[in-house]
């Protein structure tokens, strides 16, 4: 009897061990207790769009499904051995030589809850995601930009880096030296502007906003400082594209005019009119949306008018499982706000409830 009991016990233990879902990917160790759909997107997903916020990044795939993850973080002590300090984004460091081994479809920049963040996330031509910190890149002034070549997409960060995809789909990063720049209230161009990015850089002890843009006819890069001290005004604008920037306690916006030749900057003093609605009114159709911190901005369709709203109370929290049940053409995220533009041009917003840290294994280019 004891013999059979012992064999039966081994059978039970063996069956329990074999049936256990053992997680071997160390990057997802903190997510072992999540349901499978929260840990990784479905296999075979092709990312075609990426966006990046202070705490997390999101993709939209070729089936119009969104999936997000928290930025990898590491603790940095205030001094060696100290238990005091803070956290910063922990993505691998990459030089331009490292980046030249692949081709890229899309890029997103920014992230981090402080202005020390220089993270970039990019979609490779094989639809894999590479998130990294630029390292050992060339510092360039406005006079150097025309010699860098021709580009079709650009993104900037919160500590002076900008990265751009050239005409051969190679991603290159640079550090913008704005000390030779004269800040401008707005950029007025003879050419149509194809792409723009907004970032910040430090000059002396002051943090300044800058914009990098690509002119459509020649595909050349231009970077300029924004003047953040125009006369105080609250503007009502029409635009063809809007770009938001800013960390949790600061919001700014840059817009293309409807003819795509002028860039307007709305920073500390000049502001787009922002409504405080409770709940948010998203009953309109939108050409495009942009989110920063707790502010949602959208270009109304078909008028082109910019409409901005600020969250005044919490929205419904959404997980990746919730997002996978909906369809999106693009997503924009702030510190504690996420909004998506749907294929029918309607928009919805939510409070992100994301638990996965780091790019999912089946999306990761590393």
C-alpha cells in the first residue's frame, strides 16, 4: 500500500511540475503573474506605428490593434552606495554605427519624467522594436545640418538629441548644439514642411524648446530654437498637423499651418485655448490627435481647427487586453493619459493600466 501511495505521489508531483508555465525570459520576470495577453502581444504582430510617453510606449500593428509596455527603469543613487536617488529609463546605448546595421520604418522620441530623458524607440523594417539611448553621436549646430544628407522622418528628445531616418531607411542620431541659434517665435518657410519633431535642450541653466523639421522639396533637416516668451495670448488656430511636447508639469504644442509652410509654437505664454470638460467631450471627428501629460489636443475634421481639452477627473483605466478589443489608426500618450484615433476618425481616451516592463520578447529587436 505504501508503495502505491509513493508512486501516486510522484505522479502528482511530476504532473504538477510538467504543467507549470515556466517563464524563461528574464525581461518579463516582473510580469509572471499577469494573464498571457498582458505579457506579450500575439505572435506575428507587425508594428507599423509607434508612440512614446514619459512612462510607457505603444505600438499600433497592421491589424489596427494597440499594445503598450512600461519603459525599463533602473535606480541611480545620488552618490555611490547611497539608498537615495531616482529612477531613469534603462534602454541599451547605441551609436550610429550600431544603428546602421538595420533599416527603419518609424521612430518615436521623448519619454521619461524628467528632462534628462533621451530615449528613442524605433520600428525596424522587419517590424521589430528597438528602444535605445543615443551614444557617441555627433554634436551639430544649425550650420551643419544641410551636410548631414536627406531625411524623411525626424524625432527629438527631452535632452537635446534628435534622430532621423534617411532616404535609405537608415536611422541616425545627433546632439543639437543650440548655442549658435537665435530663438524664433514661429518658423515661416517657403517650402512645404514634411515632418517635425519638438524637444528640449539645456543652455546654461535654462531649458529651451527646439524644433527639427524636414522640408518636403529637398528633404533637408532644419533645427531652430523656439522663443518661449512671446506676448501673452490665447490663440485659436487651424492646422494640418500638431505635435505635443513636455513632461508632467509642462505642456507645449507646435503646429503646421493648413498650407504646411508655417510652424507655430505654443509654449509658456502663448497658449492654444484649452477647455476643462468633465467628462471629456470627444464627440467630434479628428484628422489627428496629440497628447501630453493630462492634455488632449486634436485637429477637427474637416475644419482643421485645433481643439484642446484638459482632464479634470480620472478616466476609465485600460489594460492591453482592453486596447486589443478596439481598433486604432494611431495612439498618443502622456504621463497618465492615453488617447487613440480610430479608423472612423473618432477618438477615445483612457488612463493607462500597463504592467509589462520592457519591450515584449516577440517584438524586441535586441
